DNA sequence: GCAGCATTACCGTCCGGTTGGTATGTTATC
DNA sequence: GATAACATACCAACCGGACGGTAATGCTGC
C-alpha cells in the first residue's frame, strides 16, 4: 500500500493541473483556455479539477503564481553566482533572459503568463509584485540605478521579442548583450 | 439630405466598432471581449457588427491591423523629423515609446494588442510583420546594427513595463533614455 | 427624370453548443 | 467515521453566429 497507493498527494495533483493549464494556454491561446480543455488532458475528471481550484480565476492565480515563483527562483539562483552584490539581480535578470538557445519551454512559459494576464487583467498585479520584489531586494547605489533599469528593460524587450518574434536576434547579438555586464561597461563598477 | 443622411459610411462604422473592441479589450480583458459586449457599447445591433466583421477572428484581425497601422504611422512620422537616415526608425521607435507622460490611451492600445494576440495566437504574425517592416525599411550599416537592436529592445522593455507596471521609471529616467540617442553615445554616429 | 432592380447597411431573434460551476455520490486514508 | 480526493450527472447562462427581413442607396436603360 505504498507504491500502489490509489490516493495522490494533493500538491502533485495541483502541480499537474497547473502544468496542463500552462500547456493549453501556450498553444491554444486565451479562447482555448477553458476548464474543459484543461481537464481533457488530465487523467481525472472535472470534479477533481474543481476540487483543487474552485474557480477559473483560482486556477489562473495558481498559474501565474507558479510562473512568477519559477522566474524568481531562476533569477535568484543566477544572482547567487555573482560575486558583486550591487545590482546582481538586475544582471541575473538579463542573464536568465538571454540564455541561448531559447527553449520551447521558455516560450510556453512566457506565452502562458501573457495569456493569463490577458484573460484576467487583475492578475497583472501578482506578476508585478513578484518582479518588484526582485528589484527591491537588489541594493544599488543611486549612481547605478539607471544602469540597472536599463538592464531590466533590455531583458524585458528581449523576452518580448522572443515571444512575438518581432526582432531577429542572432546568437552573436545575444552574446553581445551579455558584454554589457562586463566591468566598466555598465553597472558592474557601481560596487565600491 | 446630407446632414440628415440615414446611412453611414461603412468605414466610419468599421472604425467605430474597432474602437469599441479596443476599449472592451483594454478594460475587460480577454474573457470579457465578446461580440455581445462590443455591440452593447455601440448604437446599433449585433447584426450590423456581424455584417462588417463576419466572425470574431475577423474583428480581432481588424483590431490588430488598426493598432499596427497606428503604431507604424506614429513611428514613421517621428522618423521623418530625423535628419540622419541611418537607423532613424529605430530611434523613432524609442522616441515614440518614451513619450512622457504615458497617456491612458497608450496603455489601452498596448493592452488591447496584447489581449488580441493572447486570444488568438495566430494574430501575432500580423503584428510581427508590421514591426519587421519597420525594421527592414531602416538602412543601417553593419556597425550600427547591434546598437539599433538595443534601442528597439529598450523600447519594447519600456513598453512592457508601462503595461505591466513592472518597473518604476521616473520622468528623469525616461529623459535619460533619450540621451542614448545623442551623437556619440550609440548609433547616431553610424551615418558616414 | 424616373422606373426597375440589385446592392449594401443594418435589424432583431433564435439556436445549438459550450462554459463555468453545483450538487451529490463513492472511495480511500487517518 | 470524519475528512479529503476524487467521479458522475447535471444546469443555467452565455457565446458565436445563422437567418429572414427591411429600408436606404446606387445603377441602368430609356
């Protein structure tokens, strides 16, 4: 009665649901993102879905909280490897975004976040809160503040470009963007 | 029989419909963007709406084409005032985005574009085409290409930040971004 | 200038399917 | 045996869109 347990851990089920919701959102868009569509890809019934997420809004909240948490963890992990504490989150933010090649998974995540926020504009504040927390935990002296902002803007722009395919960005250009992080170019010298 | 004409110009009606669709999309989100919701704000019936846009997809196409056209016109107008032809579209792109203060209308437009693309992912290619056309009409020598890209990325990032409120960008910082366009800083010297 | 007719702009209702959600079991675990 | 994790059955509201109709306008030949 252990490996053969019928009953599953609720957190695992929740995670599974969220993953499927992300998948549906990414490749069907907002119109296709319905409870039925999500449950159709799951090995259990609609009742189960409603048991874990009592409403569509609750599910969407779960989705963006998951995505924001994932994003935060990734940036923080990247930042931990940076010896210079000043503005390290901003640099990590760019590094996390510029990683090449962009995986299909990355695009799915971005698209899902966008779809979720588009479906329910109120969800934007949750995403915003997560991103601002990342920025506020980033000690930067006033002189480096503008540079940190610029890094974040470039990262966001790149993220959007990857999502929409608006700009062609070659691997070389991606690497070139990383050179913004080398000492003396932008904010790396803001330490002392 | 002129001012009192019963019948309206179809283009005016179409434009009116698109405007309302944008309005609904911006403040109701994707879930609230229904044909009924749009027609409820219009002085005529659902039949008329279906007459001008035979399907919801057609309406959404109309919306993003309108938005892309507006965006293109704005950038081109801005670019026309730039004496240096090299990379002028890229600079205009940033200038058009950085304009301060950001109007409510600007935010609505961005939000509507996002909602439209989220509802129907296929619409992304239309937006992309418009943006790429803007970039391809912009003669830049290879040396200035990376700088032009960076300007565009910053503009996109700022656009996204304005939409989501992810970063606080003060008016001073906005002006500081414009200083990227002054000769000698980025690509303004790429002319000769 | 006007009869005749096709076209276009628009109306209002109805429909079949879908959607988010409820209500009520059933089963397994503590 | 209480509670949590599901299943099954169902519903009311809504949504996109079809449809039949009407009236204003444009066009054509005379």
